[in-house]
C-alpha cells in the first residue's frame, strides 16, 4: 500500500477472525473520535505551549544542548537523524556527557522532563551556566525542574499533563526541537490527512490483527531489520513506545533492532534457522544520491556490481532476504520509503502510535502507564540517601 511515498506490505495474510478485526476497528474509531490529548497532538489542531516570538529568539543560537531521558529526548533524536538535520544539536542522555563551556552566550540548553523529577536529567543539568540560554519543558507542577528554572531565571514551557513521554514526539517536546531544526510541525502532524484514508486505517487494523495473532502464540519478539542507519534513532523511539506501553501483566512485545545488512554476518543465521518465536519488520529508505560503484575497480567475477550504487546493492539485499524469509515461512512485514521527508516521518509516527495503543487495548493492558519502573526509582533514592 502506498501513502505519500510510504509503501507498507503487511504480514502474509492468514485467516483472521472477522470479529477480531471488527473489534480492533471499533477501538480505532473510538480512539480517533475521543480526541484525547495524545491523539490531538498527531493533528494540525494541536496548540503548542511555546510562542512564535520565543521560537524566533531561540533560532539564533549556534549550539543546542538537549538534555532528557526516554520519551523526552528519543523523539527529537529520531527526527534529527531521519531528516539529517544540519543544525548542531548535542543530545545528552548519558551520565558521561560533558557540556560545551565555550561561547556560553551562544549556547541553548533545552531541558525536558515531564515529571520534572527525572534523576538523570537533574544530574546532567546540574552544571548549567546562567550565561547560556536555558529553556525547561516540564509539567506545571511543584517539581524539581520548576524550582531549578526559577533559580536559573530560565524560561519554562509547560509539558502537556495528559501526554506521557513516549507519546510526546508530536507535542511541544518534539516539535520545539523540530522547529529549531527548521522543520515544519504542520507537515509532521499527519492525522488530519490520514483519518479519511481508508487504506491507511485498514492497514493499521490488519497489522494489529496479525501482530495479535503472533502474541497469542507467545511469539513476543519483534525484530526490526533496519536497512537505513539514519532510522536507528526512530526505532529506538519505537522500541520504548512498544516495550513500555505493552510490557505489563506478563504480556507485551519486545522490539529488537537489527542493523542491516551488517547483521547478515552475525545474527541472521539465528533468525533463519533458530527458534521460531519471532516476527519481523523490514525497513528500507530509497536514496537519490547514493555513492556509485567505480566500474574500473571491479573485477570481472563481480560484473553484476557495475553501474550500481550502494543503495541499489542494499535494496537487492533487502528484497532477497524477504524472498528467503517467505520461502522459510518466517512472518514479516515490510516498509519501503520512497522519499525522506517530514510527511513520511509524520505518517510513521502516527502509524506506530495508533498500532501500539490498539495492541494495548486488545491484550487488555493500559498502554499509557509504566508502573513497574517506579520501583527502581524508589530503590535508587533509598540507596543514594544511605551513601
């Protein structure tokens, strides 16, 4: 199926109960009509909590330090990588990272945490300079970052209380960084265009139905065979979205990211001949300006490489591997991206978010919370108090 240069082939069709698809369709209709804040953030109707006046001021800064964890940073990283942004952004979600202390008055520090109490974000923000421009995105509550912002005399952008971190990519959390990358939120927010596209909606339903069939058979490992290195961050975002939304009550799906074609030479043997408790997603992006093979350097034995470019070779591997999977009856779906642009990326974000919410509804888990993680936060605090 082709939507705005996004070509998706679903899992090989098997007989799925019509009643199951009808139920998924009813859930989808309910979700779209409910217009909660997560769904609203996917559409052009969403109102960001930052102003165009502030945005204009922020665009003058040469270096952006974006500090956050999980959903507060993964969406912006995905946009930055997929779109190959030329704006210099320093993504800080590791403890060992050091802030650039040069030209502080030309640096923008963007600190994001919905709760305002994320331990890693607090630690990484500890040495911020008042000479830099500091912007904090957090809930309008009496949390650590709100107090810290007042101490720094920093500006605060209110994080939408009703949108959890992993669903926040198309809210101000992802769209402020996107606008600083000179990208358009209007192009990224695609729901208005997609809700009337019956092929898109049917594809979401069909994918959820097939994934549900695998989950019911205890095939809970979802391997993404990614043939585009600039989409690695997109799938790290997807990994959190799915694992954190669905991993509850002994249920869920674990996305595993496999870098292709590199992994042909490591784990592919396992995928092909190992245990059959996996289902797969192939992902490929067509490149217009891929490096061409130097024909004069190619030996006669490999004549078939002549007049090819690197993307041609990669695409051949992408297609050939699917053919082998089909012969071995290994379940997979396939995404073939014709153009790298904001609309395509927005459609992918929308597709994966709707798919995840629907899967949560169908396996009877709450796709919007993450209760088990809170235990680690409490134990960490106890440990730090004792040191």
